[in-house]
């Protein structure tokens, strides 16, 4: 396989080819996602919710992100692996941001990083980029700021917030980011952003007018019955499929159907 690079993503946008991105947090899942042909694997801090069962993304640590990221990197041949800088690992100052970034790159072997925020973290983004580390931005709904927002509803519906978002996206392009994630904003605004910058805009709940899409793998496989936002398309109902399979196993053990003559030594 030829590895997807940050350069090839920018070329894909230029050629009008949409970019596919999914999260993964472990070796087995990442191997499946990579083999299926996904362009970008995001080791998202959504691992805090999906892997660890926390209510928000805030508790996950840098060490835990590195553990997830290194597992994913070992599984991939083709996809570009992007890792989230977790809450608390980059907000203090640019030096801390660079230190955390270097740890992820060195200890996991990841190819790029993603940080939430715009103008507030501009100096940190520049510092990381100066070290030769590719950076992806993340604007709109930024879950690390959930306690500032108060809820997970659609962002940038008002003009003031929309204008700042457009300015932030242009700034991210100007300083040298290779892409931007836009989460849960009006489709019209997201398309406007995608049309005003030449780096790829990857949307989640941001409509079809952007350059690519990202979903949390457990959500799109239907492993999680409780989470049903409008933007989510479920490609499987693994919750039901797995519950049925596991229930059958329990039944077979209890009834002594498993193991049979051929399933033993
Ligand atoms: O952590 C995550 O899964 C993300 C995506 C939803 C973009 O940041
Ligand atoms: Na994230």
C-alpha cells in the first residue's frame, strides 16, 4: 500500500475527491479500518467516552492517548494516522504544547496531530508546525470546551460565532495546517469555509459541502444504542448482532452444546 500523506489529502481536495476518515483506538479495529480503505484514521480523544466510559473527553490523559495511538499505528499500512492532543496537554503554553506533541510523535509513531481551537491556540499550533509536525485544526463544536458551551448542540448559528469560525479556519490555513475538522455546524457555513480555504475540511455533522467526512467508528457500526444525533448514519447494528451472538454463547455453555467433540483435543 502507498501511505496516504498530508500532501495527498490536499491533492484530493484539489481534484475533488472526498476524503474518508474514521476513528480507531485499538490494533484490531484499526487493522479492519485500514484494510477497508479509509484514508485517515483519527485516534480521537473520544476514546475517553467510547473506550473508557467517561461522560466527556476531558479526563483522558496524554499517556492513555499514546497507548491508543501506538496500537493504531502498528495496525496500519495505508491510512494517515492523526492523534488528538488531549485536554490539558497543550492549553497552558506553546512549550507545553510542543512537549506533548513530541511525546505523541516519538512514542506512538503517529503521522500528525489534531488540536481543538482557533486564535486562542495559534502560537501553540505555530510552534508544533515549526518542529515539523503536521497539524490538523478542529473548529465548531469542540468537546474539550463542553463546560463553556454547556451543551452539545449545533455551534456557530449566530453571525458573530460564524464569522470567528471563518477567520479561524483561514488562520489555520495561513499558519500551515494540512486540514481542519468542522464539528456540528450549519452545512451552509461549513461549505463556505471549505470554499474559502485550499486545505481539506473534514466534517462531522457539517453537511455534504465539505471535502470529507469523519465519524466515530463505534457509532457508525451501531455498537452504541444510546447515541443518535441527526448526523449519524448507522451502517450496522452491531449492538444487536453482538448481544445476540454473546447470548447464544452463554446458552451453548449452559446447555453443554459448546464445546462439541470436534472443538476439543
Ligand atoms: O475525538 C473524536 O472522535 C473527534 C472526531 C469526532 C472529529 O475529534
Ligand atoms: Na476529538
